[in-house]
C-alpha cells in the first residue's frame, strides 16, 4: 500500500494532470467517465472540483467527435488531455488521429503545433475478451507525427505524462490497467522525464531483456530468479516510450551482453519487438552471439474463457525459460518455482482491480 513517501500509478496520473492544469490555465481535461464516481480508475479524481466543469468535463459517447474537438482546441492554443477508458473504443477515432492530428504540423509547414495527449487504457483481465483487451501500440507506432509513451512505474508515469502534455504535438499515452494499483516513491511538483529515454532497471552482462509497460515487472521478476537460481546476470531495459525508441541504450547493452530477448504486450506479427530485433540485426548483427528472441502475444483474439487464457500470457517463467534456452542452460521445475496467479488473467493473487 502507498505511504506518505509513495504514490500509486493512478495517483501519479492524477497528480500529473493536476500539476499541468495548474501550470497552464487554459488547459482542458475531458473524456468518457472523467467526472463520474469511479473517475477512470481514480486517475481523474477531484479534478473537476479543483478546476471547474468548464475545464474538466464528461462528454457524449462519440469517440471520433471528442477527439476532433481536441484538434480544434489545439489549433486555437488550448492543449488538452483526452481520456478514453479503453484503447478498443478509441479505434472509432483513428481517422481524426491519423489524418488530422498526426499530419497537421507537417502539412502546414510547422506553423501550427497540435498539443494533444490522448490517454488510452490497455491490458486485459477477468475475461474481458477480444474487444476489451487489445494492445495495439504497433498501429500507432507506424504513423509519422506521433509520439507513443508506455510507462511501467508510477514515478515514470507522472514524469512522462507531464512531458507528454507539454509536448507541442500529439502523444499517445498508454496505461496498462494492471499497473494502476502499483506504487513507487513519490515525485513531487513539476517532475518531467524526457520522452524517448529508456530506463535500465536491472544491470547485467549475460543477456539484454527489453520490455515495455506491465511486462517490465515480469522481466524484473525473471531477472531476480535467474540471478538467484542460475547465477545469470540479465540486463532489463524498460523502453518507457516506443516512439521514439532509445536505440543508444539498447545498442550499448547488446555490445556488453551479446544476447537479446524482447518482450511485447501486443500481437507477435509486425510488433514493436519485431522492429527492435530487425533494427538490431541490421545495425549490430556482428555483436550477437545467438539469435534474438521475441516474446509477444499469439496472433489470435484474446479468449474470454479462463481455461483458454491459461498459459496464454507472458510470465516470468516464460522469460526465464527463453533466457536459459539462449544461454544453453538446462533447467527443470521453473513453473513450480515461479508461482503464477489463479485465475491466469490477473497480474498476481493480491490484485483487486481496477477492472
């Protein structure tokens, strides 16, 4: 539980918006559920009370229209945080994002910035199935003119969200809902992290593990197990943003470890993991001692049934097995040592939400 020196991921989001709205008196924050009692998993709690209903407000369920409003506001000097409670719902607004928000600055000779931050909740759980569980960051990553941020820790969430809000052009901010109740040491005030700079969460010399969002927690868990049980030293790099990607840190790590494992919350084909491996093989192939490994979701819709989700997700034990495979180390009983939650579509046995 958070203490006075800590805050949850959800509270970090809330503080970031609060700090930004206090700094920019014209900024607005709106979206479906922003002012309801649940306040989007508590991330928008008390914002309306602090800044009034002209700056913080709910909207009708029209994703395309509410996204278009943010573009018009941005072109008139009003930055906004637009919240969609599911990435899946936002797909109705892809035209506004791809053909308007992402293109405007380029098409009009860099004369008009488009300062919009679009919050999208990703992740899965409790049998939400194919249309409420998608991680489609690779879609957005393909579009010139966008930045894509995927924080893994509460303090990073605050620093990256404030940087996203004050970036002059569109940022897609992806929050995995399994992270909202996690906590970290609190960063107070106007705390910012540069977009495009990754974090080395665990230093190592035997293999580089690159991860994003919730999977970073699984990667750290795997690294600790590998060190304790096999004396394997794994370097874990949390991307933090996937557009731009911090290639310098990745290449530096691979030069040291000579091996690479990339984790991705999205589908396998054409994933961010695939792009990272392609770039490494093209630019740093001579550094590698073994073939890179990619772990991502299978190219199938996510099932609703608990029995079908069993063994579907990438967990610490999956990561450990693939690291040992790369290092040609024999193993047994890893799944028994690394306990997985039951049911399987929750992060751990203590998890109580948000849904």
